[in-house]
C-alpha cells in the first residue's frame, strides 16, 4: 500500500521543491481525488446498511447527515430495501429529485428516494426497517490513514499528476501543461480503459 509520505517523496522527485510541503500535500490530495473522479470505477463502490424503525403511519424515513453514515460519500448509486432479519432484497428504490416525487396525476411515486441537502429521504413501499445503500466512495486523502487503490497501483503516475498541480500553483504553467499532455491525459485513458468495467465479456 502506498503511503502519503511515499507519494510525497515521489512528487518532490518530480518538482524538486522540498521547501513547499503544504502545496505538495494539497496537490497530492487534489490529484488523488481527481484521479478517482475520472469515472465511476467499480472499485470505488461501497455499501452500508441503514436501519430505521418502521411505522404503520409513516410514508417516509429520513436519514439526516447521511455523509456521516456513508463514509466519504461521493454519490449514491442505488438503494434497495432489505428484510431486516435475512438481508434478502425486497425492493429497489429509484432516485427522484425532490420536485419529481409525484407523477402527472398527483400520485406519489412508489419505491423512491431523494436527497434534501444532507438528508437522505426514503419512500419505501415495504418498510422493513433496513435498506442497503450502494454508493461511490471517495478515497481517504488524510495523511495518516491515506488509502487509494489508484495510488497503490499507479504511484508514479499519480505523483506526476500531483507534480503538475504543484507546477500550476507555483507559476510554472508551461511545465504543468506539458505534464498534463504527456502524463495526465494518457493516465486518465489508462484508468478508464483498464478499470471502468466491473466484468470482462
């Protein structure tokens, strides 16, 4: 596993700027997020079970501050209601914007969820008390617990991406542009071509 310190060393090898650690560290964090945000990679997909108390009178269930339940949430892929005892899926909930929860006849759509600020709101047809949230997770870019499968597999390429950011932020725009053309663009293509599909046909 590539550590933050190891990546920092690789970036300094490229930039020759050991005297600006704050800019280097910020660039590593930014490059890591940008690399993972190149696409929605299957390896960034995670799942968490959300529990709630079913009620015969409730039509919706709120999960305030959903970012605390779904660690490093980037975006939700889908939600499925599950049996709270057997964990067997019982329904798929479809995402709808808050202004599209009702159809043209004024009827609330069944089996939907929406996001209102930091609150996840579920409208399950079968209120079982549990739901699996499948979501794309951002990498951990904190220094002590840094973790990125892209950094583990492509440490040098990611270091070049971070170096380009350092060059850009320190006024070496031409150098940053060269790194972008010669390293970052081909690296993005490599990531997408090699890691986008979850299966091979």
